[in-house]
């Protein structure tokens, strides 16, 4: 546990010495976390949640295509 705290302090010192690198690192993490949570929200609402119908597994899609016959 002691080495973990030493590594955290060392990392914090290095980020403090190079503020440009720290800003880019934090910005990259923020964009990545935001994009991941946005994609999960869309996937969750579109693919993972059940449909708002009674017995959604019994829904059927019917369709018919008309083909024009060439003369």
C-alpha cells in the first residue's frame, strides 16, 4: 500500500511540473468518459430495454412488396 501512495504522489508531481500534458490528459479522459456514457445511453434505450407493449415477444412485422412485371 505504501508503494501505491508513492506512485500517486510521483504521478501528481509529474503532472504538476508539466501542466500542458496534464490538461491534455484530463481533457482526453473527460471526452472519452462522456462519449462512452453517451453511447451506452443510446444502446441501452434502443437495444437493451424492453418494448413498451404488452407481450413484446408476440409482435409481428408484416409487409408486402409489389413487383412490376415487364411487358
